[in-house]
C-alpha cells in the first residue's frame, strides 16, 4: 500500500520535472546537473529538521518546498517558514 507521503512525493517530483527542475536525492546531489536542481529531504541547521525540497538555481539555494496535507493553511506554519529562511 502506498503511503500518503510517497504519493505526495511522486506528485511533487513529477511537477518539478515537468517544470524543468532536475530532482535529486541529497545523497547523490549534483548541483551542476542542471540550472535548476531540487534536492529531496535536505537537512537544515541542527534543530530545524529537513526541508522536503531545497531548490537551487545556478548552484545557489533560492527556495524551499514543504509538502502539507491538502487543506492545510499557511496560518500556523510561519515559525517553520522562518526556520527555512535561516
């Protein structure tokens, strides 16, 4: 049986790939593989957990994708967003 996390990851991977991103696992990441690289399950600073995807353009971190359940609002996750920006 497919876990919801696995189904969400496939959907996000497919959307990123369609948009031209090279999607990679962190253990095999190669920031030179493409202009835009999306790295799955990227470890953040100690105590900040993992970003579902860290986005790089030309080797520079430019954004984060964090998957949430359908219907989750942005209210209440501001603290998590702040951690990502650090």
